[in-house]
């Protein structure tokens, strides 16, 4: 044996190749001959808000029909059996330059399709050139679906599809920042009134004396400072469309009577006029207050409450929509990267902290935070960039396990699943049913991973 040091050859295995693909800056996405997803790398989470195991085994068409991206590159590559290039947009706002390469067998039939997607914003930076046409999320067509990964919110959207074609008034209730306004607009754009105006006003943001003129308009010279030509109110401007009254609980009692008249008679009288006007509007309202209690306290008209509450929709808080937190994060990241001409990313550790945070300010709080982080962070948003109020509430957040051992990784994943399931279904029977395991196994795993939650439960009894 000579004196030269022996260099050990690195063994390239399938496992090591797949691990390397996870470090690719592009999304890698592989379909089989039946258009079933057989591989995706980690960038899929950034583009679709779905983890790898949520995509594997799914049919490509199933996800496309749910609106996760548009348009689809798959039909063309199967038809041509040649490499296809396409510009796509995901539902969370990512713009992709996608390449699909068919891999053919000996009979020249497609065996696999190898798809790579580069973020268009990054591509533009590389070539230092901006395309003349850009799609923005605000310009998506009215027929675009609202996509969610949360079963509770998916049921709400299904309910919206049933009630949207009607003319019934709708009351949307929920905590501040849960997206009540977004849901109101969604109801409008899937209704028969989608081509007519959708007008919105925040009843809490405008003083009572001005709010009446904003809603019902006035004739010329109706009051000091009034325009000589008068002014058309929102109800009249929204004719044949939808008017959204946000924070309806803040509406003063005299104005409540006028709104009731519009609902009952489709008529109102502008300020200073003696003549009534007839309108055809669909009214959607929203509040974070308990209107039933306000009725009991004589702060809100009972007859108006029952007129508004024909169809009631409750928007869940973000802490009950954990499946949608990651999509929201990347959606806002795309939005503010474009707004500030940046290309910030977020670390897995930081994503983990944000996933487990309780979000008392809901979606609005998350959006404001991501905007702040895009502005103040370096190229990759780290845990240290988070505000102190979030860092002080990280004691129950599972740490990301860097898989130096399979056992450790499996243990941490099991812990995360059990704790989440137990918080939703606080019994061994509920966890067993939720995770499709035996009740005895569920009991053992709860004792092993949820001691602090068990103690808290006992203390609350």
C-alpha cells in the first residue's frame, strides 16, 4: 500500500439523489403515465402551500380542477409527446415558467413527465429584463376559485356556492381579520350579479352624519356644503349589484331604520328629497360583534337583525385553519416581493414557528407581519427576524428535526400529529378515529406526547 491517502468515493444512492433534488431552486414535479404525481421536491410547498406527502399519489387533474394553478401544461405534453413550455400562475400568487419533458418508453408512449418550474420573478432577475405583460393576483378572473386546504372552510365555500345565486341577505360573522370582506366579494363574483357593481363601506370608519349621505345620497342644496348637483349614494350606485356593509353593528339606530326599508321595500329617500328611489341590490353584511346580545341590549333593531340574518356564515379564526397558514404565508410573500421588487424567502424554522403561533389578529395580522418581514429581513427570513410578541409564545412549538436519524424524525412527526389531533379531539377515542389507529395506541401516544395538555385539561375541570 502506497503512502498516498485513500479517498473514499461518495456513493450516489436514490435516497441521496432525492435529498439533493430538495435543494434545487426550481420546483421538480414528476407524473406517471396515468398523470399521477409520483415525486415532488420541497419547492412544491412554496408554490402551492402543500407539503410533499399531501401531493404524492394525487392525480394532477384533481389538483388543477381545484384551482391550485392555471393553465395546465399536462394536456399539451401528453398530446404532443414533446417538450412544452408554459407560463403559469398558482392560487397563492406565484408566477412560474414551467417546462414539461415527456419520457417515452420503447413503444414511444409516455412513461413519465418530468416538470420543472422556475419562479418568473427570479427568472426576470437572472436575465435582468421585465416582461411587458404581468399577471397580478388582483387581476384574476371572477371565475377563479377560492382554494383552501381546511375542511371547515371548504364546507363554507360549498355553502357559499349554494346561496350565492339567490338574492337573500347574508350576515357574515367572525373575529376581526378572518377575511369576511374577501368572502363577501367571493359571494358576489360567483353570483348572477357578478357583472354589476360590488360596493363596500365600513360603517365604523365614517361618522354617522356623513354615513347617511354616503349610503343614500342627497339632492342639491340639501345641507350646508352640499354639492349643487347632489350626490348619488352607494345603494343607488350598486343597482343590480351587491353592497357590502362591513361592521354593521356600528350602524346608528336611525340609519338602521333606513337600511331596513331598503331590504323590505327596495326603496329609500335621499337626504333633502321628498321622492323615494327604487333599487335592486343584494345586501351582504359583516360584524365581529354579537348582534343577538346587541338586540337584547336595545343597541340593534331586532327586525333588522332578523332581516339580515336570513343566511348566516361564521368565518373560522386562523388558528382553526392551520392547513391554510403556509399557503397564506407564501401568498403574502409573493405579493410583497412583487410590491417592493424583492425576492425574499423564508427558512423552514421560521415557517415552523409561524405555523404553530396562535394568530390572535388572524389573517390580517399574518399579512401585516409578512409585509414587515419582507422589508426588514435579509434574503431569507429567519426566526430572529420575528417580533418579540411571537418569539415569547414559542414554548409549545415542535423543533424541526434535521434527519440525522430516521427514528428521531419519525418521533417528532408522530409528536406533532398526536398533539394537533388531541387539541382538535381531546379524547383517545377522538384521536384514534382522526388518525385511523387503535384506541389503545392513541392512549399510549397521548400519555407520551401530550402530558402538558392533559395537565391543563385536568386543571380546567
